[in-house]
C-alpha cells in the first residue's frame, strides 16, 4: 500500500549508501545471501548480520 511504500522510503533515507545498496540487492533484485556475499567478497554470515541490522532498523522506525 501507499503507506507502506512511504514508510519504507522514509526509513531508507536514514540508511547509509551501503545499506541502501544492500536493500536493493536483497529485496529488489531478489539476490540470495550467498550471491550478495560473493559479490561483496564477504562471508554469508556477514551478509546475514547486515540483513539483521537492517531489519532491526526498520523495526525501530516502525515502533516510533
């Protein structure tokens, strides 16, 4: 819905460029954690931690 899209846009404005790029790869381009890890040259566990951090940022914004 429009409200959800607006919330996502406002929240992502607070993200670093790297976090926005990660969101693009993971949620728009629908890449797996392993694909992102290979592209960034990091472990899949690192990607999992980044994703958890981003999900927590969304949750914090939602609960405000």
